[in-house]
C-alpha cells in the first residue's frame, strides 16, 4: 500500500510540475503567437477580428515591411554592428578581466571598482556631452563611432562577469602553461578564454540583445539612413500618429528571429556550468 | 608591447589630426525632421525640387520626436545643426535658440514682394514662431519659422453611435453634452475618450474651458501671479473634470491612456465622443475608413467669454543662421509652402495645409476642422507662459481629480503652493 | 640583479599588465568618464539645454532633498525591485528546480522562458495594454484579463488594473517580473546543473527528506549564483522606465513615477538639465550604497 501511495504521489508531483511549466511557457509563447497573428491581418481588422486564426490572411505585410522599411540595409547594418560590438566587447573585456584577475599593477583595484560603479550610475543626461565629444573626434555619423560607443555600454557588466570567472580558474593550468613557455597573452588565449566559455556565452547573448534592440544612441550619433540599424527602420512604422500595426508586427517578427537564433546557439554553452561551483560578486 | 604603443599613438594622432574647417556653400541643403508619416512625401518633393532647380535637398528622418529633440539640442551644443531643422519645444526654448544665434530671422524674406509669402500663409500659423514687439523673451521682433501645416484640437462625435442613443444633433452647450452622455450610457455606449495619459492634452481641454470661464486676461494675470489658482474661477475649471467623473462620462483608464490608444478606441467605435487634433483624420481613415463622424468645438459651459480651442502651426521649420546655404534653404521652404506642394502634402498625408490657397484640396472632414481656425489660440502665441513645474502640478492634479483622489479645491491649493514656491524663486 | 634593474623590470611588468586593461580603460574614459564628469559639473548649474549656464552651487541638491516626488519615485522603483527580488526570482528558481529534473522538453523550456526578455518593449506594452484594458464594448469586456475573470466566475475581481492607484504599481511590477524572469532562470538553472550529483546521492543515503536536501545541499551551493542574480536584479529594476512608459504613458498621477522617468521629465518636460543631473548623481550614489550593502551582507552570510 505504501509503495502505491508513494508512486501515486510521485506521479501527481510530476503532473503538477508539468502543469506549472506548461502554463508559464504558454504565457511566454503568447506574445509570439499574437505578433505573428497580427502580422497576417490588415490595419482595419487587427483589433476587430477576434478569431484565433484570422479570417482573412494577408500575406503581404512581410513583403511590405521588408521593402518599405528598407529592411535589407538596416538588417545588414544591425548584423555588422552586433558582430563588431560583441566581438569588440569579448576581446577588450576579457583582456581587462584577465589582468584584473591574474596580473598586478598599481591602481588595479581602483580602476576595477570604477568599472563596477559605472553599472550603477545612469547617464540619461549625458547625451549632450557625448555628442559634443564624438563630434570633436569626428566620429559622428560613422559606423566606427557608433561601434565604439556601444562597446562602452556593455563593458562594465562583461568585465565583472569575466573577472569572477577568471578568479575561479585553477592556478595549476596556468602554471603548466607558463612552464610550456606561454607569455601572459598565451595564458589568456590558451587557458583563460576556453575555460570561460560559459561566461563568454552569457556576455554574447546579453550584448547581442542590447545592440540589436538599440535605437536611442543610433538616432543620436548617426545621420545617414544608410547607417541606421534595424530598430530605426521599425520606428518608421510607428508613425508620429498613425501606426501600421500589422506591418509593424511583421517587421518585429522578422527582427526577433536572428536574436533567438543567437540565443539558441549560445545557450548550450551556458548550461555547461556557468557557475562551475561559484560565481562571486 | 612596443608595437602596441606605436599603434595607439598612431591612432590618437590620426584622430586628433582632423581639423574642422568652416563649411562652404554648396548645392546641397540638409534637412532634419521627425515626421515619419510625411517622410516619403518629403523625399518625393525633394526629388522634384532637384529636377526643377538643381539644388539637392537631403531629407533625414529622426524619430520619435523625443529622440529628435535630444539630437537637436546636442547638435546645437556641438554647432553642427543642419541647414533646416525644427524646434519641438516651448517658446522660451525657441527664444534661447534665437539668442544663441542658431535661427535666421525670416521677416525680410516674408515681407519681400509686398509680403507675398507672408500673406499666402495663415496668420495663426505664422504666429507660432513669431515674436511680437515687447515680448518677454527679449528677442528682436519678427518671424523666425515657416509653418508647413496647421492643426487644431477639437471634439469629435460618432454620428452612428449618437443616433443609436437617439441623438440627432451634436451638443452645443455643456448641459446638452452631459445629457447626451447620459443617454449614451443608458444604451451601453461609453460617452467620451481622449488621450489624457499625455498631460498636454488634458491641459489643452482645461485651457479651453479656462478661456470660456474667465477670459484670457485673467488667465495671463494668474501666470503673472496676480490671481491665485484658488480663485473660484479656477476651481470652476477644475470642477469640469469632477463633473465629467461624477456623471460617468469618461472612459475607464482615460488617465493612463496614450493618444494612440484613444484614437484606436474612437476609430473602433468604442466611444461616441473624442477630443483630439486634426491629425487624427489620417489615423481614423487607416483604421476604419467607414467611420461616420463630425467635428465640433468643446461645448461651452459659460456664456461669459468665448471658448477658444488650441490651434496654429502644427509643424514648422527654422533655418540655421550659421548655415552657408541660408538663401537656398529659405528658397526651398518658400517652395515647400507654395500652393502646389501644400496640396500634395495635404492630400497625401491628410494634414491641414498652412497655405490658404490649398484649402480647397482637402477632404470634407478636414474642412470641418479648418472651419474653426479663427477661434484658435495656443501657448506659443500668448504673451507669457506659466512655469513648467506649475503646469505639471496642474495637469497631475487634473488626473487626481479624475480618479477621485482629490477634490478641485485640494488640487487648486496644491498648485498654488507650487506657484508660490516658483514665484519666490524668481521664476 | 641590482635594485635599479629590478625596479626597471617591475616597471616593465606593471606596464605590460596595464596594457591589458588599456583598450577597455581608454574607451571607458572617453565614453563614460568624460560625460560623467560633465554631468557632475552640470549638476551645480542651472541650464535649459541651450543658452548660458548659471552656476548655482548646491541649490539643485538642496531642492532635491525636499522634493517629495523624487523620493516617492525612488520608493516606487524600490517596490518594483522588491517584487522582482521575491516574485520574479522565486518563479525563476522554481522553474529552474523543475527543469533541473525534467529531462523531457527541457530544451524547449530553456528557449521558451527566454522569449520575454527578447521581446521589444513595444510588443510587451501593446500586448499588456490589451490584456489589461478595463473597458467594455457591446456588453463584453475588451481586456483579456477582465474577460477571463468574468467568464470563469469571478466577476467581482474585474478591475481597472492600471487605472487604480492601489493596483497600478503592483500590476506593473508583475509585468516587469514576467519580462525579466528569463535571465534569472538561465543563470539559476546553470548553477543548479553544476551541483555535484554525488552530494544529492550522499544526502539521500543519509535519509534526508527533500526539504532537508534543499536547505542543506542545494541552497548553500547556489548562494554565489543567487548573489549575482540579486545584484543584477536590483540594478536592472531600479533603472526600469521604458516598460512604464508603454503601459501607463506619463503615469497615473504620480503613483507610477520612477527615478529615471523623473530625470527625463526634468530634462525634457521642464527643461532643467542641471536639476536632472543632480537627480542622476543622487540616484547613482544611492545605487552604489545599495550594492555595497548587498555585498557586505553576502560576505557576512558566507562566513556563517
């Protein structure tokens, strides 16, 4: 009798857990479903049609979003910016984090705490100073300037995460590499980076998301529409007064796909042990 | 390591080596704007202009308007404003721009040829960027901007929904409006919606009734601090909102509703009355081309003074005074506000033209909006404006009244406290 | 080696080490330090965004101290953060625990739960505005939530969620938690997956109940990850603002104001750049203090 009750309890628990997971998953999937559904309607029916599947499927919105929104150019720009910024951040922050963690130089702690403190101080009022300085450096309306600025945005968190990861790195591996004749760069490249793969995956996801969804700095620092990223293209559908919802939803759906793909690729690296024992603040 | 040092130094040298040279006149004019729905039309008109005159106008769009304003301020500091741009801010900020030498005085261009340009445009529209003699901003009197469209904010009514409640004519007085609202409620129709989540629109409604109840002299006297907000007339203005709340006229959630959503509500026939600007015609047309509606000014509550609606220039451009292509820019703006181009803009974007001659080309519903242009007023044409902190307290107070948190008397007292504080600071 | 050569070698070593940090530091100084110093400079002035700046010393800070709207907004952000720390992270933890054991569909859940963070604020705002719509048309509730409540037999719970000062902030906090739990979920799940299975085996052999296993094995091993999640949650939620704009526009009177919105309102609404910068500096200092205290608390907890 006891075994039966135990088995029954186990099955109930398992079912309850499943129900819990599925219901939360449904609330997460709902927006995607809603977006796609809207993308197949027209502006007139988008709020009126109550059906789960729209009564009249309008396939043209995706094509409109692509051509009217000049999607191809903006899409390419966003890809370029994301790749460059994320690559830049991984490179620059891993070098810095390695130094903070493993090497010594005067003022190391002060500089590190400056980076950490930067995460806590918002800079909404700084855009004027930023623009003036970028203009003096002739970086306004250039891809290079925008990329540098976006690298800065993601630096603090990336450095913090990587430093805590490198702190947990085993000294034995490092010593072994040194014995093999690796210089500091060698240790960084051959030992630290591969071990930090999960942290790097998190940084890639986080910063890709930030750059992909960014438009405030893009509007401020860029001028030519040839340089604009994707979000700026989507802004065009949100007219000052009149929003073309179905086309906007079609555009947003197309914009969401690449970032989900990036996440799919990166997430298997994370699970291999982000904390690997401990990630300390 | 040595290589790294050399590389860094080279980079720094290259970056610093670029020196800024004074801009030279060219055949290109740069125009920055924020109007997403007009971007395509602007581009087409620019192409046409290039074919006609050989001058290339580069049109660049920066949206939404908050981002646009940020960019303008930043560019002003860095002194890289384009040839033509817009200032989306209060008159005092426009005055600051003028005093900083960033805006060209267009009075001469307007007065040329016996004022041919000036007379072709609505006077109310020109008043937006015009500074009168003896203005409090200390700016040399004159016209500093070119309006490319006009708008006004009025009340709209859904004819079909009104008919369902047995109402055949739109209300002409406040009492009729309340009676109509109650008739609508009896048949299950929400009477009124507006985007009062955007404070300026609630402020506009209050201002309309302030003009109606106490007249403009008393309003301006209040701004000067000579009349208190606890004055019975102001409490009467605030009571308008209490009245709306008590009679159940307002749509639920009106206080957090953005104008976009309010427009949706009216287009989808969820409410019988709306309070919105002439730009809504475009939105309603997109969402519900069959919507049968009309335009009326908000029904007056008093016969003491005329009710004035807000209206005037919708969007206007200024010319950068530091630009080497000033004359070309002015010529382009003159062309843009000429009858032919205004007709194109009005027809393609459903906005009211600023050129009087283009009125014939607009749709009937827009004509209803245009009919009341002469009774319009706007903060930008008032001799002085209230302090922004006082306005914020006033508008938030209106919201508090609507959700039943405060009474008009309490709000009046709160606003007066802020007013006293700001007056003491010498603002 | 004589001392001079030694000193030179140390200097060369330090310089090499510094060069690792140089690119990050150079970018940081240019794009952060300079605007930051400019912001502090501005906070001692009065400026409308254009025109001359007037030096007014500490006046902005004095005004800030007695600005009720500012401190209320800080409280609102704190409330949202508190809900996130409890509800959001509890949800993330529960989901992570559930997924830790579930082998079927685990990959599916890992992807699905990350969708809310990926969505743009535009979509989130639109959807939740529709779900929480309090209005009725033709006798039917327009908003999905009210409609479900009404038809599933809870008509008395039908409510104007975003329009009532008592429920507005909580509603926003819940939507914020919904949008954010995906991050906590991945990090906590990763942390759970690295706990040595042998520890669980040993505890079970010792006859420990599931609850005891949870408190004595799971929790202690997860403390470091939890700390990172807590700090990131605090920093993220205190600076929330776009979500609020899309849900309640300029706010329900002042009940849904948060610090970043107050800063933006000072800049663009009332054209007071100096005051906005003072607010920003004040906000930053408070966040630094909170982070510092959190770290001190965690250090103490580790010792225990």
